[in-house]
């Protein structure tokens, strides 16, 4: 879509061009069972807010386990080449406003987009000044800043950053820090799958993560983080389910020409297949850098790598999903979910009961052997 004016959202186009009853039928096919609009209080803000509840049948023995998640997508507040300290201060100001708005809407678990506190400079292959954004996951300025807010608002905060491991040779990682609602550092997860596609040359900065598939037990449920490119790998989603996740966040930074047709499918499919809620968060805007870089595709060098299309959404294990946020504007998505739905859907569909992990494990062990031969039967 380079050179074209970006449109607001798929949902807005459908609603504008279809009649009421026709729209509702199409909406149900595309998005599953209807969600309910939540009231949005009057909040001073510089971003859009959408708020929904995903209905869940009440049970006789278990009380509802209601949780409100908050997803924040945004453009960088200053041009990409701005001074690092100026960018960080502007990011913190914007984050504070988003977190205060989320608190006003009683959000329990809040997640930022991938590498939220810096330009997404990993396409450039330049090391400086971008490596200066890297910081300690446990003691860095971003974590310290967010710990105070998490405690103030009784809110779990997931903060994806560029991590510098000062204990282990100053190596860099793409990581997500989890801060609990008391302001304590709960842990981190490092990105399992690193893209080598298009302009996403991230292995110039960090390699595949070494933290496995951790699930973080919080007062608001068991949460996990599947960072960006990991959403293309079904077994990555499965591993979080096997470790007991109830909500899996997918903080991302991905552009339209590369991945937009996949965006609405992958996280929703993961929710269905694994019986948990998924929260897809994507960056917004176009980031322009000082120096040109190439894509290795024979086309001219360029200073940006496309439009981050936002469209953040939440999907439920029953296949329903919320509308997406804007493709062009900063936005906060607040969604109330009932974690009881995870078990209800597993009971209904029986995917976990009928899967054949023993069979898959046997095949995977054979595939890893150097003398593996595919099971192909032919005449």
C-alpha cells in the first residue's frame, strides 16, 4: 500500500458499506459471536479508546473469573533519529497517560507493543545509537519507571524491551518483562523465533531466546508472552498451553505489505486451538531513518520499511474476537474476559483431550535424527 492513503480499519469499511442486518451477518462470520461494548469514561487522552466485554456463560459451581486486559498500540512520539534520552522521556510521558487511562477503566493486565520504548531500528543493521536503548530487564530505567505505576494502579504490566544482559557479556535480547501488580519484577521471556524475512534483519542484534515457554502466575490469571514472529509457529503457541497459560499476549511490530493478511488469523487460530485468550498488539505508523538500507531484493535502497498497521485485537477460545483498533492511530483496547471460558471451550471441543502428543513427539524425535526419512507411501 506504499503511496496510498492508509484507511482507518476493515471494520469501519464494512459498517459503512453494509446495511444493518447484512452487516451483522457478515460480522458474525468474520468475528464470531458478538461482543458487548463497555462504557468508556471521560478521560483526558491523545489516543483512541475501544472497550468490549466478551460474554461467557455463567457456571453453577465456579464464580466468574473476570479480568480486564489493556493493549496499547502507538507510533513513536518523536522522529526516529531523535536523541535517545529525548525519545525515552517522550515515551515515558505517553506511557504514563496510557496507563492512567487503563487504570481509570479498571484494567488488571496491561501490555505494550514489541520494543515499545524505542524506534524499531532492527531493519537498519546499524548498531549505534540503537544499542543505547538496551537496558537491564530487572533494574533498567524502564522497569523501574513501570514498577511504581504497577503498584500505584494494582496492575500487572508487560513491558517488551531491548534487553542488555550485563551479567553475561553485555549480550542483547528481545525480551518482555513482567511486573506484578505490587510493583515487583516477576520475570522475563526472551523472543523464541527471530525473523529473517524482508527488512526484518533482527539477528544482527540478538538471537533466539533461551527462556523456553514460561507462564507467569499473577493474581489475575496465568499469562504468557509470545513475542512477534513467534505467532507464525503453531508449536510455540502450543507450548504455552502445555505450561498452563490462560492469556497469551503477542506484542508485535509488523508492516502491511509483509504480514497484514495473516494478522487477523494467527492469534485467533491460536486461541481456538489452545483454549486460551490471545491478545495481539501491533505498532502504528511509518518510522523513517537517516540512512538508507536495502532489502536484498534488487529494489532501490530506502529509509523506512513500511506502515505498521496497528489493528490490535483480543481473541477468545470460542473463536470470537473483538474489532481491531485503528490501522493509523494510537489506541488503547480494553477487553473484559472471563477465564472460565478456557475450560468451558476445552470441555466442549475436546481438542486437548483428543490431541495425540505421544504421536507428535515420536515423529518429532524421528525428524531430528540425521537419517530421517519422511513417511511417504507411493507406488
